[in-house]
């Protein structure tokens, strides 16, 4: 043991001895350490106990390394080593004799902790991890050490080595000191609730015991109706839970009812009670009828001479046959409802499309608007790879979501763009300056043809700078080549992200608006030269308001906020805080875009699961609020999850024809906030049929009682005498007077159409 470490270990040993001498009953002791030996750099051998660390520096583990005179380097590793004698007496009086918990400080950003050379725990993912880097600065790091299996030496020296990776900024261990405690009998218990909503709905409750001593106790679960507070069902069970043998119980529930599940486990010996509650997913959207129903806006815009690709979004039993008796020359309609062809002259062409199946028939008067400025008549609906796959996107994953978009019926609601985000680009350009896809996309042309055959459209991603946000090649200097290749592939949508273009502005020291417009105008020039329509979506610029000038670049949409993620904080910031006041910048063909949807299974390719996905962290109420606000503000409706894994609840959120109709409304007037009273916000917009869409949101943390009629009237959204109907859009039901006073749960909403 080195001199320095002896000093550090005196305290707990002395304390135990002192208690013994005083004749006091011994209780399990905690060991606390706040100093270590430290070295920057990385060598896996530094995990081993007998490394000579005598030349290492002493460091305080409660403060980042850069605050103690060590360089603040990015993308860097540092190692901490602690020599520690843990006395046998640490277990005296302890409930559990066979485990210790190492409570580590926090780590900026990822750590791996070794005990005498053996890995005992890790939080986050190192950059070398095949699943990709994952920073976890603020996560709790409690590592359980099994006395028999993990090589702990009692009454002898142990070496605890912690490898820390820092991505940038401050680095290293920080926060509280290292504490080693003996677990109490029920300390190893944990409970998790998983809501399974595909087909039959059930909530799985799993209770785990991390320690060797089995515990027994009573498990109780109750299901309550959240609206009425009435108990729906309950169950009580005696259980014994052994290490490594989690107990799982499935609680079935009705997915059309708003249920709250509360599960409790009381440990018989210690009286410790674990409680978890979960608001279960609830489906408000009524099932579509078996008869044909047109769900899309009755309009599509195309430039003269550009190919038309439009799949009629119609629900109803299949097989279904589409016909049109007055189809304009130049267009074709397949029996399965895919419109194609091209029209050379500008003008509006209206025709009637009929859909028929065994159960009945429906028709829609549809207008094809042909003109140079007709792209994006309604906000685009579809899918983008980023929020689920991030940079791990592949051709196979894209096809899988596209196939599921058809199979699960989302295409029948108008979702038609399949867009690849960053991560498709080859590492170098060809000699002629063109850029191919990388090995993850063996045939981009094949993929696009596959989509077009099905009436779906294809979107791609690039950036005006030398590199994209994800570090792939950007279009700088090759705008023309890129636009031409995309035309050859059949691209219908371009997301053009700002990212590294900031460097060009820095080099030119040009910070005016003109320097923002320049790269976007340049790409627009080449896009519009292509003989096909490419919806032009502009990315966000840090600190610059694209919505102020996006229209001058002929952008069809522009981001109005930073990147979204699947947390309430993000929905609140991106949605409520940053969209208010922006309605004046949105118009037909030029939409505000508060970023892609974060419902379903997402993860940006960084999630903790092996496939990189996790269930969205938004509660069901927050997800209703997300879709309600996004459709109110005429957002691009780009699904961000893996559609192949989409459950019934998420389908209900995305496939409500009355809700989607607000986003796609032909008046094209985005909603704005008309009232903010405490935690209640009201957003509304006028609609093409003279009605008003109103979203009432509770952005606070408690249930709030609201009088919906009073809110509608008080805001002069509509004059009392002028309307007779208030319709609940999610439930697709007109509301009676006695249901207009209601409770809105935290982060929840009501979505109304008033006419
Ligand atoms: C930016 C964008 C995201 C995504 C990534 C890709 O962060 O805002 O939506 O496209 O780049 O690298």
C-alpha cells in the first residue's frame, strides 16, 4: 500500500475500532473516500492491481480534473486508482453479509469501474462501444459487488480503478465522494413497469433482487380510472424474490380506458415498501370504418413537367379499387390508388376519385395544382430516420419502416415521405465530384424505385458546409453535382442542415442575413433546375431565426427550434416556448417546422438497448399534447420512431383523421397562442370550413379543472352566439354541455373543433 493511500484509509478503520473499544453495538459501517491517484491518458492495464502508480498525482474525486490543474482536453481519458483496505467488520450488524455497494461519484461523461482488475460496473457507453458513444454525466453509479464472486479482499488491500472518458468541457469524477455501504435486506429490490400495447394491452411489473439474500413480502397492484378515480381491479400476492430470479406479473387493462396502475411491494423483514405508478397508454382515436374513407387533404401541388407521385390515403377494408372517370390527360391512376404522370401547363385540375370495396364506396373531389410555386400545398407527412436510428441508419432499416408504413395503414392516412437523415454519405467524393451513398445503402436508386412503385416519396439529407452535423460529407462546393445525383436517384425532399456552414461565415467574418441566405439560395437554384419536385426543408441555425428569411430562399419549410428529444422539457421548450408568436411566418408552401415527432420507439441510434431504441420517455398525456400542438402549428408531420415496432397506442396518435386534418387544413393558417393563464395555455387557428381548432393545454404539474366553454368565449376565439357545436377531435365526438367542464391532467390537453 502506498503512503498516500494509508492516510486515506485510516478513518473508517479507526472508527470501527473506536466503537468496539467503547463497547457499543456494532452497526454496518460505511467507508468514504474522497481522494485518489490520477493520471490522464488511457491504458487498459491501469485497471490491474499491481500497476506501479507511485508517480501518479493525488486528486480530489469530488471535483472535475480540469478544476484541479489538469488540462481540460476533449475526447480524452483519465484513470483514477484508489488503494483501499475494507475491514471484515464492515459487515457487523449488516442485514446482508454477501454484497457491498460502491456508490461512485458522478462521471463526466462515461466511466468503467474495476475492482482488483475486474469490471464491476459502467455507466454510459465509451466511444469504442459498438452501439456508439452514450454520455451519462448525471446518472447514479451504484455498483454491487458480490463478496464471493467479484474478488473483493477483506482486511487486505484492494485497488479500485476507474476509467473515465470525457467528450468535451469539464471532465472526470465529480460530486459526492466514493462511499461503500452494506445493503439492507431489501435494498437490492427494484421494480419496473412496462406498458405493452400491441394487440392485447397489459402492463408488466417486474421485481428484481440484486443481492443474494432472498426477500419475501406482499405484492399489491391496483388499476384506477384516472378520470373518475374509481378502482377498476386489484390483486394481492405473497412473493419470495431471489437474486437473478425476477418475479414478473402481467396486469391486463383496457387500452380504451384511462388507467393508472399502482404497484406496491412490502418487504416482510424490513418493512421496506417499493411503490411505482404508471399512467397507462390510452387510445382515444376511434377505429376507422370498414367502408372506404378518404383521409388526405384533397389537393396536391406539382410544378409543370415534374412527375406526379401521389398515393390516395384511404382507409377501409382491402381489397379496394380506385377509379376516376374524369382523369385529366397526362395522369394515370392505378387500381390501388397511386396517381402518376405529368402535366406541362400551369393551372388547377379537379377530378373525382372513387374508392370502392365490398363494404361500400367513397369519393373525393381532388385538385392537382400545377404551378412553379405549388410544392408543399399542405405540410409534408411521412417518416425520417433520425429520431430512431441517428447515424446507424441503413437501407434495410429504411425499407423496414417504409413497409410498415404501408402494412400498418399509416400510408392510408397520408404519411408518404420516407426520408433518410444524416449518415448515408460515402466517406469521399468520386473523381467527378459526385457523392455516392456509403456501404449501408447498397442501392440508393433501387431503394427509391421501390418507394416510388408504392406511391411513396423519398427524402435525403445534406448540409451546405463541408461536413454534416454528424460529421459526414456536406455539399459545399458540390451543390450542382449533388442536386443532379439526387435527381437521378429520384429524390423528392431535401433536408438541408446548417451545421458546419458556420465555419464559412467565420472565415469570411460575415455575420449578416445575406450570409445565411447565400448557401440556401445556391442549393435552391440547383434543386429547381432539376426536372422533378424536391421539397426544400431548411435546417436550424444556432441563434439565427430561419423563419425570418426562409421564404426568400424558397424554402418549403424551416426549422423553428433546436433539436427535439423525447422529454417533456423539450416538448415544452420547442413547442410551447418557441412556437408562440410564429404563426405569421408560416404560409401555404412555406411551413414552420418545430422538428420531427418523438412518439413510439426512438433513440437516435444511441439508446441503451442493443438495437439503440427505447420507448419514448413522454407520458401518454404528453404524447397527446405533442401531436395536438404540432398539428395546430401546421408542422411537418415526420414520424421519428421505428414504424416496424409501432404499437396500437402510437398508431392511434398518428392515425386520427380529424386531428391530422387540422395540420393539413387548406386555409394553411398555423395556430398561435391566444391565452396563457397560469399553467393553462390555449392555442387556436381558423380552418377552411369556417370552424376554429382549439387546443387547451395544462403545462403544469397538477390536475387542473377547466371550463372549456368559458375559455373559448373569454378569448373571443369565437363569439358565443356564432357556434353551436364543440367537437372533441381526439374522441371524434360532439361534446354535450355537461362535459365542457373537465379536468386536464399534468402536461395533458383537450383538442376541440368549434363550429
Ligand atoms: C442536426 C439536425 C438533426 C439531424 C442531425 C443530423 O442536429 O437538427 O435533425 O438532422 O443534425 O446530424
